[in-house]
C-alpha cells in the first residue's frame, strides 16, 4: 500500500540527491555500531591470540592496544549516535509510538534504534576491554 | 508442592557436605568464590522479590496516566542503567578473583599431568623432582602453584573444597593456585569429559601440617624399600608390569602408567576410586576392566594362587 506521505520529500533534502550511506533514510546506521563492536571484538581476539602465541606471556601491552582501539571505536560510535540524533531525529526514550508511515516516522524510528544500539555497543566494547586490563596475562 | 520440596531437599543438602563440597571453605581461593556466590544468590533473591513485587503492585493499581513520565524513568533506571552497572561490577569482581587465583606466586610448585584416566603428579623441590600419582598432599596455609598440562586429551583439574577449577590442555601449561586453610582430606576430580573412565578419574587432596608434609615429601622422594630378591617383585617384573610402571629402586622404570614407588602410602587405589586393600589390589590386577572400564592397563586374569598373593603382598608393602 502506498501513502501520500511516501511521495513527500524528506526533511533532509530532496529525493533524487545521491543518497548518503548514513543519513537521508538509509538504514545502514543501524548496523554500523554493532559492526564496529564486532570488528573490535575480532581484532582484540586475534591480537591477543597472536601475541600470546608468538610474543610472550604478558598481556599488558596488547591489553592497552585493545583499550586504545576500544576508545577509538567508542568515539566513532558516539559520532554515529550524534548523527542518529541530529540527522534522524532519534531520541533515547519515545513517548508516543511511532506509527505514522512517512519518511519522517521511519527516520525517527531508525534514529531511535540506532541510538540504543550505539549505547549497547559502547557497553559491549567496555566488556571486551575490561578483562584484558584486569587479567594481564595470557 | 510440599512433597516436591521434601524430595528435593536431600539433593540440595547433599551437595552441601562431604568431600566435594565447594562451600566447605577449605581453601582461600574457594572462600573468594564463595563470597561472590553468596552475594549473587542474595542479590538475585532481592532483585527477584523487588521485580515480582513491583509487578504485583502494578497489576493491582489503577492506571494513572499522569505518572507515565515517572514510570518511564523507573524503567530506564531499573531496567537499563542499574542492571548495566551491576553486571559491570560483577564482571570486574569475577575477573579480579580469576586473576588472583591463577597468577599468584606459590610457596611450592606442583606439576600435574592429566592422563587417561589418572594423574601424574610431580613436586618440584630443591633436590629435584618428586614423582608420584593419583594423590596430592599439601601443607596447610601454604600456597601451592599448580602447573597443569595434559597428555593427549583435555582434562580439568578441580578440588571443589579448595578452590577454582582449571582446564588441562595438551601442549599448553595452565596455572592455578590453591591455599588450603585447614587440614583434612578432600576429593578432587576431572571436570572435563575425557572418555570412557572420565567419571572414575579422581584423586584425594590431603591437607597436612607443614612438618608432616615435609616428612611425607622426603619419604616420597626416597626409593622403595624392597629386597631385590622379593618374590612379589619377581612376579611384577616377570609379568612385564615394569614396562609401564616405575618403582624407583628396582628395574621397573616404565613411564606409561602411574608411579608405584610408594603406592601403598596412598589412601586410594585406581585414581581415587577404591580403598587401598589387598582384596581390591588383587581384583585390580585380575579384573582390571571390571574395576575400571576402558583403562590402558591390561587385565591379568591368569595370575592366581601364590603368585597373585606374592604380587599383592609386594605392592601393599610399597609404602
Ligand atoms: Cu579427565
């Protein structure tokens, strides 16, 4: 079914513009934060495994590298969170259900979901970083 | 309901006493884990009560739209923020315990090698390694550093009453410390399925006063006191037992099975599963796979009469 509002231009630019990967109704922002977490997680795992197998029994250096990578990733995710709020109009808590079928409604929904996923991903990155910092040995 | 409760009670209580009780506070490491456990249990009970209480309360109350905002705040704090903080705190606490029980220095070092389905035990001492098997003795109030490895499959080393459990992995060395705080005898076991006789892969962990421990270790380091013309030793060597077993002070130097130099000084036979009695010893030799299925020692059903008696008497003299 098609709604009138579907044909309305979104508030972020006229349709027909080259779409940005993140912004203007694109859904990639939802996948971005968890993907950053996953990449950080795999990188941490590989780094620790290679380090322990090839270099030594102390995990202190890789733990700091993992923490630094975590910080960079968290910063990226914060930036995504800002976009989710600014470009998509995402909010942390929705007070009314988003039921309206319009670009704006979809954007607000995507923004909301993305924001929550950003928060979750930052916490998850913390959970990856903490064990390395505490344990310190292979 | 009542009946189910009563039926369940012995199970619950049964787990709370005895040689494998992990709430026995037998070791400093176990006490750390216990504290975490009780905080978790009590904390979970409190949270459960609060959540169910809130649900019942919410169910009974009239809906009041003017409170919507507070209700949402309540959900955000109670459902998202506080749980995240609690889980983080528990994660950190658990990790700190894990660090403390795996990377401490030891007053003594014990290497344990998991074999199918028994334990090769080596005490490192200034005079050299002391090799024994299937029984671990520890001095009270000392921290023993265990260096664990495995022969061919993964095992896991666990004395529940004393402390944490650690996997034994072929080709790798894992570490664990145990600091027993009272004397006594505890049960240890393999906690990672490792094949046919896995459930029968056990050992005794005997905690002694330090002086008694030192005497024991010195004795364990000495060769067996046997006459070279002992009839039982003759049977042992004739039957080829020495190809697999070592008895220091004799020709038997086999590395395949447990060291038998001070076999009879162990409290149990067959990796912690039978009392050390002549009858069990005889049965172990003639009906090996009835005593412990699947093991890598062949049975000797044709040994009987005087020869079996001599062999058993000889083995029981190895204290
Ligand atoms: Cu095992």
